[in-house]
C-alpha cells in the first residue's frame, strides 16, 4: 500500500512519468530525481512554475495518488481526484439509498469519537477533559435529559452559546468570531435543540469548551492574538489549522475514492457544488490528531508556516493504535473508511473503526 508523502517545494520543476517512475527535474540546477509512483500516497506541490506532464497526471489518477496544489503562502488551492469509477455498484446504490435514521446513527458515532479525541487533547485540564468526556458519553447514549449549558459558564439568566460549525467546506473568509446566541431569545423548540444530546448540539457544545481552552494557548505560543476558532482566515494559528485539516481531508478523499464512494454525497454536511461532503463527515474525528500535532509543534515558540507545512503532512505517518494493532495514520484511515463501507453495505450502523487518541 502506498504511504509516502512527496513534497515539491523547489521552483522550476518538471515532473514526468516513465515506467511508473516519477521523474522530477530541477530546471535551475539540472538535477534529476526519480520516485516509484506506486509508493506515493499524496503529492504536495507549493513550487512556482512546476510543470506536470499529462501522462504523469493520468497515472497519478489511475493509482489514486492525490495532488494537492498550494500557493506561495502554502495555502491549499486545488486538489486532483480520480474521476469516479464505480468499483462496487452495490455500494453506490447503498450510498444513494441511505436513510435518515442510518445517517443519524453513523453521525452520532462520528461526533462521539471526535469529542472523545478532543477530550484526550485536554487531558491535562481535568475540568475541561471531564466535561468533554461527559458530552461524548451523553451523545453516544442519545439521552433525552437536558444537560447544563456550561459547567463553567458565567452565571446569568440568559446563558449564551458560541455556535461553531467547523466543516471543511465552510467558507468564512473575513469572518468575525463565531456569534453568541442567547438562549433566552430562542423559541422553545430551538432551545431544546441546543440543550439536547443530538450529535449537532453535542458537537457545538464540545467545540465551545475545546477551543476556549486550546486556542488561546496555541495563540500565545505563536505570538498572535486569536481567541476563537475561525476557519478561512488564512492567518496565524487558524491558518495553520486550516492547512492541517486540508491534509487530512486529502487523505480521506483518497481512501473514499479507492473504496468507490461518491465524496459529494454525505451524511451530515450539506452537499453543494464542488463540495466533498462525505470527506468532511468522515474526517471529523481525525481533526484532534492534527490539533495535537500543532500543539507539540508550537510548544517551542513561534514557527513559520513553511515549517508547519512539512510537519503537518508527517501526521499521516504517525503510528496509531487501531483494531488492536498499530499502523500509520494514513493506513488507519483506510481501515476506518472500510468499516464505514461495511456499515453502508449492511444497512445497519455497525461500529466504526476510528483512530482514537491515547
């Protein structure tokens, strides 16, 4: 199984394919390197004036090698994805026929795992960790009991919630901090929704506490003044997180394509033109893996984006525990997606094999 992550950072490169060897020529120095394309999982290109031959792009698609194109600021701009080939028409039919009940049950598993991974990232903060673990447990059980809005919220007659929806599709460039919504202004049905243990409410409630404790610390180390998680800002810690999530999304897209899923048909994220809703769904529990890597990366002080770009991709090479074994996160994502495919084929919400933070 391919697993290498190839970076193209030097300028004026020419990329060709010959006998399934990727030949990379530096036109400035005249040097030439070759890499077996079958050993490559993802290619990250942030080099100006790089030329790809049509045959190299075609062979990348045939071998499910994803190409992530970045601009001079190392911000992801485009991604190549193999044109859909039905490898399992029965799986395709199952995806089209997903019922609301099945999608809700699967989404509950995904959000429960995401919140538990967030709790693992805040294990050093007993109060926050305990609260997130409780939210995850209640989400898993689907309890109808109304939880408290916040165990550490300021006392008032009109508590507020920060509404955070962090789907990779959201385009919030130039956005301000997430709005605060007073429960006193909501209708009874909407208030009940916020206080429920639905996956959506649990995710929002967990995000509020998670970023409240994590983002200020990251911002302090990077010497920025960010206080809220705001996707799409392309700056500071938020920009670093966005780049890291783009790497995870790329890996998930690769696995979904290899298994025969249509990435545009999701279970919770809204499908819209040019979106990969299913990838955004599946990657949710993986986000805390990138959060932890950024936390470790910034503990030594302010670091440049170019350095983070190299480090973020290395997350896919981490040895992670899954299914009583240890494997690279990139391969663990394949196991995770396969378990999702098994659940889709069975038409029952089978237990997903999601990589969990220790």
